[in-house]
């Protein structure tokens, strides 16, 4: 079972499988905007929607923390810009 956790102090969302880290989405805080700059999922786990869950976890926590959201990671840019769910806080 894959668990997704958000670790604010480390500025990342992390995917674990039975305690083993298998993926992450990292971000930097730039003047109150969280910029997702990297998304990675171990090859064995790709194609299961884990990367989407990771960038969505960053989004959910940006909402909770009243932050805007941006991305330089090409995967996150695609997800955030193509789904209206993110339009209220995604600034590009």
C-alpha cells in the first residue's frame, strides 16, 4: 500500500511503500508561492498515478497554508495547467 505524506519542514510530498521511499514532489517557497520544482517516482511504481497524488498533495497543503502555487517541473506544470481544480491558486 502506497502512503503519501506531506513534510512541510522538508518542503516535499513523499510516497512510501511499506516504509520505503519511492517518490517525491519537492517545492521552494518564493515570496509566498510554492513552486514545485521536481517530481520523481521510482521506475517500479510508475504508471500508478503516484506522481499525480504527490503534486496534488502539495496543492492541498498550499490551500491549507494560504499559498499560491507555481511549477517549474514539467510534470507539475502539465497537471496544474490542464485541470480547472487548480486554477484558483495556480499562477504558472
